C-alpha cells in the first residue's frame, strides 16, 4: 500500500485499480514502481501504466520488462520517449520480445528498408510493435502501386500515418477507389494526404461530416471541392466542423461557399486564433482605424508574426485594448463593419 500511496493514488482510483486485479496486493508492488522510476518514468506515468494495466504488478520487472526497455533503447528511442510511449500503450510490455516484438519489427524492416525508417514508424504509431503488420501492409502497398503511386509516396504515407496503411484490405481498396474518383493524381502528395484523411474516418464518420457540411448549405460538389483543395480538412472532428462553420457562417456572415473555397480556415483553432484575431478587428473597427481592404481569409491565415506587426505592434500604444482583445479579455460581439469576403 505504501507504493500506491507514494504514487498519489486516491482511495477511489486505488479501489478501481484493485477491482480489476486484486492479486496485485499479494505481490511486491514497490519493486515494480522503483523499477520504472529508475528507468525515467515519472510517478504520473507509472500511475497511468498501472491504472490501464494493473497486471504489470504481477510480473518480475527485471526479468520481463528490462530486456524490452533495453531493446527499445537499441532501436534509438530515448528514455523519455520510451516512458511516454509505454505509458500510453502499456500492453506492449506483455508481448513476447523474441516471438512477437522482434519478429514484427524484422518484417517491418523488410518493407521500409532501414532501421532508421523502422524507428520513424514506431515513433509515429507505437502499437505497430505488437502487431504483425506484414500481412496487412504488403497488400495495401501493392494496391497503391497498382494505381500508379510511386514507391517514395507509398513510404511517405506510411511514415506520416502508419495506421492509414494498416486497415482492412477491402476498406483500403475502397478508399483508394474513392480518392481516384474524386480526381486526385497518384503522382502527387495530395493523393497520399487524401488517403490519410479518408483512412482516419470510418464510413459512418465520413458521412456524418458530409451531412454536417450540408447542414450549413454546402452541396456535395462544394464539399468534395474543399476536400480536393485541402484533403486533411476532412480529418477535423465533426464537433470542430460544426463549431468552425457555425462561427464563420453565423457570426461572421460568411457564405458557406467561401469556406469551401478556403478550407484552410477549418484547420485553425477557433479559441486560440480565430476569435482573438476577430476581437482585435472588432476593437480597431470601433475606433475607425481599419482603413485598408482586408479579407477574413487573409486575416485568419496570416502568419502570426505578420499579424502581430500589422495589428498589435502598430496600434497597441494608441489602442491598448488590442492586446487585451488578443488575450481574450474583451468579448467578441461581432464585427461592426463587414470585412471583405
């Protein structure tokens, strides 16, 4: 119990963990906790590990966990990276090093070519360590190549989002066909990004996002035009799409088609970027200081440094409220003057 208390377990969280596996009380939990501390895990990470997988207390840490941590270091992962990855995915510690992890990574290396590339994949998608990827990955790679995607782009999609090439073969084939149908050229990066975007969505999720866009007045053609301009716009959650579209259409009175023409608007944070900038515009417009013809799209997408120089540094002495507005201390109530669409 002292080991659990040293990690800061509350009574309820400890009861929850013990209900999953009461046998941990019969083992030397202190030794396991100290093992992870000695290998660079924070108390918070150890608590996360044990809440997710209390069975870890039942193992001999030196015998079972130490060889895995040493192997991960040989792969090129730092102590900090190992602690972060394992606290997020502790189930890897239960996999056999020789029969599972090493064999899986040997198969992966045959596909990606080098140890450096294997490390890239692991960092991008750690669960790959405990999955036999060859039987899923090879057919999907063959599908891409058969549609004219260069080998270099195939690897690029895998390094960016390994999970997108590790989905069921039938579903993957459907995605590639859809991307071809939309009109993406397999020789360009946008083709790869479109596959990643569609792979991140189940069919149901994709349809729900399309319906969300339609609820704001966009047609199928406009939605797919936005997807073609910026494939990753469909990787936004349905909640974010609703929130962003609602603000642009209802608060800024933008035409939905304008967002379809500039889907990059959807990729920014509403709370951290869009509203603070609009609040600055609100203050400057009320003071009659906005003279130049600036559009909403350019205002939102403008580089941070340029926006700061153009609207904060330039006016902060004359109108100190611009800084307060940018910090979220002045409520945005709407633009008093319509900005160029």
